[in-house]
C-alpha cells in the first residue's frame, strides 16, 4: 500500500524539481565574460591604437605581418576560443543587432548580437568569441535595430558562419527586450 504512494510522491517531486530547474533565472553576463582568460589578458595588454593615418594600421593589408603587435591584434581579432562553462547556460546579455533573416512581415527572426553598434558592417568585425548568433526572435521590427537590446536565452558554444562574420556562440532567444538604462 505504501509502495504505490511512495512511487507517486517520488514522481511528483521529480516533476517539481524539473519545472524549477527549467525556470532558473538567467545569469546576466558581459561581453568580456565570453572571452577565455588568455584572450582577455592579451586584449588588456595591447598597446593603444594610434590614429595616425600616415602610418599603416594592423588592420591594413600592407601592414608588417612580422610585427609582434600586428600578430597579437590578428590573434585577438580572429579568436574563436570559447568559455565551455557557459555551454547550455541560461543567460541575459545586452548588445546590438545585425539582422540576418526576416519573416514575411519584415520582422528580424535571426541576427548576430554584437557588443557595439555597427559591428560586422565595418571592417574588421569583432572576434568570433564576441559575436553571438541569435535565432527565434519574434516581433522585432527591422527599424528597431538602432537600439541596444537585452537577449535572454540558452547560450551554447555552437558556431555559425555567415558572409558577414563568424560567431563562436549561439542563443535560442526566449526574449528580446529593448535595453533601458
């Protein structure tokens, strides 16, 4: 008599734990949180970018590739290294939208989330570990992309490549809300 009651209680308890786990609060993260420690240290130790246009820039094709500073910049700008501990983590992160796909009403349905306005449109794009491919957006009008947004969803270390850029992370959006400060 107690065995069926015990089994039923265990099943109800397991269901409650499952619901509670799926309703976990998202972890609010910053863009630098997505960079592995070695990338962040390298970025922080880089010399200041000079805006002397009479001198070649590390972003120019004719820049001296043997220069250690140019090599370090290239390594940072192309890093696709990720923080594996964030894989399958519910997160909330602010950023700007670079539209990739639209629905029939011209709402943005998938996009790159980037840390600053204009990224991926200007050269060079952020490094892959500073670009997140977001799918599952709804009711995001194309004329809204000039504002920053909070994206909430499950972050994974799945990559996505597009003509505009390469993303080292993806999020299936649970919500997209305008960023307010």
